[in-house]
C-alpha cells in the first residue's frame, strides 16, 4: 500500500508528537510513524515531575497518551510500524516500513536516542522501579536513599554528583581502574571530593536484586571474579546513548551518530528536519525534545509554504 502526505514524521515521542500537534493545527494533516516503541523512551518512565503543566506527577505512559490524543484531535494520522528505509535523494521523499510505503513532500525525523543498558534480564524487569538511565529525570525520587551508578565517563560522574543532592550515598561502579577511566581528571577530582560519592573499581553489575523494586545489586570483581551484594534502592546506568539513526544510512549528515542540524532544525537535505534526542546529544529531556518538535514543525510549515507545488 502506498500513500502520499505533505509532511511525514518519523517517531512518536515528545518531539514527534509536538511536531504533529503544530502541523495538524496548521491543517497539514501530518502522518506519524509510531516506530517500535510508540511514545518513545518516556513509555519506560514511571513518574514524571518536571514536565510543565502537571502539578502532580504524571506517568510517562499517561503523558504520551494525552499528547497523542491531542495530535489525533487535530487530524494527525498514525501509522504502525518502524521505518526501515528512506529515499530522500529525490522528491517526493519515500519512507518504507515492512507493511507500506509513504511518500512525503517534507519529513521530520524524531526517532530519539536509546540509552545503552547492561543487558541484564533483572535490569529490564526493574526498569522504572529503581532502575533508570536519567538522573535528571528520576533523581528526585531517591531522596535519602542509597543508590549506585554504572559508568566511568564524564556523564556518569556528572550524574553521580547531581544525585548527591537527593541520595544518602552514591556508589560509582567502574569496570576499569581509575587510571583507565574515560572521565576527565577534573570530573574525577570533583567526584572524589564529594563525601557522598564512593568508587568501586574493576567491577561490573551482574544482577539487579528485588522483586517489585530495586533492593540491591550483585557486583563481580573483574580481577578476582569474586561477587558481593551492595544494598541500594536505585541503580542508574550511564554508559552512553545510541541515536536511532541506523535506518538512515548515509541519507543525512551525522555527527557522532546524531543528525547534524543547522539554522535551527534543518538537516543536510532540504525539506528534511530533525527534532529531539536524535539530534540533541546534550540535554536529552522530554521538554527540550518537545521544544525541538515545535521548532521543526514551524520550520517544515514554512518550507512547505515556500514550496507549494512540490
């Protein structure tokens, strides 16, 4: 099945849905591809307390559901499936899933970025129940608790420092020794000077313990193979993110895997825009993604107005 749309949005997280709301209100009837995880990474977040407009915490599922309903109310069409191939070398652009092909005069890519996890069954089972990949998002919920964070780069130490605002203690689990850490010397020194932060070197987490919530982690020493249990109520994973751009191939210019944008949300291909975590490697916040979605929608609307006969 093939259909045509003036504007297609790849991704249905905060960036994609915000873009859809703006474009639908402009009567452009956008088509949104849901992707493998409709609603994006927020669907894995239990409680959100820092999204403006909600005096009480709201679950990620509820927030995304409300945004989707808002987009639908103004005329957005949602298509199930993951875009696996794109052809943006000629107009109209062509987007393909395993089920259908859509052509579009303009495209917004809002596929986000996926946190890198440890790959443990117990980690996935307790996701949102003490396991998190976003200290800024979830740190508030760990007031007075003992928590651990996995990672040896600047991001891990920045998040560890941030978490000390709330936590009783923060244990940083580092696979290598201090001399081999990826973090800068100034970040290591800053973290070591914080009395709430301690380091566990040459170690990896092999199991997250707990039934309904995190109760501890099992740690294995890489040198001795000895295992021990560390009692914590939270585990943060800070080993990097992977932008969801594999399906693009070399279609647009990338920077470290993220889509390179210029002049707000323009990509290297005229008429193709990028919004949210797929191009934002710095902030990675839902409200920032929504803001980029708004910007991309306005940029795309202006582009289509200037090219009515495409």
